């Protein structure tokens, strides 16, 4: 019952559409997650197991970014059709510097030659100036929410930021209510 009145809250904003991909490389088949934010709240998100085994965290990040890029192309076109588009490339913020290097450098590392070509879709979009890939600190990467376990405090912090919930509007965290959150 604590979340009955909780929902996405959008506010008028000049901030353009912005994306966040992330991956969890901790298991055999990594998890890709991505999130797109417009007007201060999430408009699109996804999470799924990667189809092939990533041999490095960099490879897992590139695979996640390429998944997010498919949605980035669609959302950019939709925003343009709705008159909310921008002449600037869409930002797809990543928290792995090695992944950003691969996205920008077509001759990066011989270590990446085993990666399936389809995962370099992110590089093609960067070269075509459709997206740009700035660095975001892991703490600020909202897609972290979709890829790995979050301790309760971090979970609620990310949830509130993704949904654009102000602290005064958020329901109390479990266990903090008058009867222990019941």
C-alpha cells in the first residue's frame, strides 16, 4: 500500500532526451539494462540477459550500449516527430571508460576483434553523429537499477530519481513506518 500513489512525474524541462546503458558482468551471461529520461523522468527502459558470453566488462558494456542504441534511434525519431527533437546528438552516458573508448575509436584494441560486429552499432551511431557517449560516474548511472541488486537505500534513491519523486513525496522506506513498515 505504500506505493499506491507513487508514479512517474514529468515536469516541463529544456533537458533533451538522455540515455543510460549499463551491464552486470558478474555472471555467465551478463545483464544489459538501459533507461531513457525526458522531462525529468523515465520514458523508456529495458533489461535482458545478453545472448552471448562477454569476455570482459568492456565487452559487456558495449553489448548493453548497442542494445540501448536500437531504442535511442527509435526514440530520437519519435521525439523529432513530436517536435521535441534536438539538432544535437542524443547523449548515451556510460560508466565504463573502456567502453567509451571503443565507441569512439574504430581501431581500438586488438582485444575487441572477437566481438560480434552487431555490438559495434554504438560506434556507427557515434560516427554518424546520432549519439554521443559522455562519461557518467557509476553512482549517477540510473541504468544500474536494471542490472544488479541494489541495497535498500540505493534502490529507493534510484527509484525516486528515475520516477522524479521528490523526497517529500516518496513513501517511507520499509521498516521506517510507525509499525515497522506494516
